[in-house]
C-alpha cells in the first residue's frame, strides 16, 4: 500500500483531509496518498486482498472510500465496520424479502442490501456482479424481441403480481378479494 511519505507526486485535491491523515499516521497506520495511485500496476489491494480495478470516481465517492480506508486502517475500526455493514445489510435484505410478495420494490430493496454488504464482503460483490450481468442480459434479450412478445411478457408479469397480491391478502389478512368481487357482481 502506498503511504504518504513514499509518494513522489504532489498531493491531489482528492486526498484525505490533512488532519485525518496526520492522526492516522501518528497512530502508525498506513494511509493511501490519493485515489490515482491505486492502479492494478502498483499492486494495490483492497481490504479483502483482491486487486482493485481503478475507475474514475466522483468527489463524494473519493471521500467515502478515503473514510473507509481510514476506518479499515485501525483493527478495531475494521471489525466494527464489518459488523455494522453485516447488520445493516441483513436488516435491509430482511425487509426486502418480507416485501417481495407485496407489490412494490421488494427485489430492489434486497439488491440495495446486497450493495451494502458489497462494501465489505467479496461474496456480496460477486453476487451483485452476477445479478447485474443477468439483469442486463435479460433486458437486452427483451428489447430484441418483437412488440407482441414484450406485451406477452408484460401481461405474464401483471398476472403474476396480481396472483401474489391476491394470495397475500387472502392468507395474511384473510381478505378474499376475488370472492368479494364475485359477490358484488352477483348482488348488483
């Protein structure tokens, strides 16, 4: 890992705040110099030991990554971060799974929990990449189909959502919407 003292290049504007760098260095922790020095060529490895692919990041993402690096530099901070990410991700995924049968963003919330887990866990990053790849492949396939096939897929999706909603209302709240509609049609 590149430390502040070993860099020959001038400091970039995306460096961590000076006070945080000095405090971390006083405690003996290694602090990355800037985001540009973290290419695969110089052997930079993330907290999990896997080579990190350098991508251009926005300013706020640089700050988040710098903050996470400073937290990970401290052994107690690293464990605390892992525990916090695991707990928050588990809560979000659990809420998402509970909302899947209901109409709404259940799967989106589950994927959001996966994104939270991906901050610290390699398996979550891989699962997220797999999910992203398959969703993009599905989208490309659907776009390549004729309009009739897309309407059919939409209709199947609506029928599925209606069936899940009906079964959820019937077995969780005891409301049989179909029976009530049929009763209403028969009496009016």
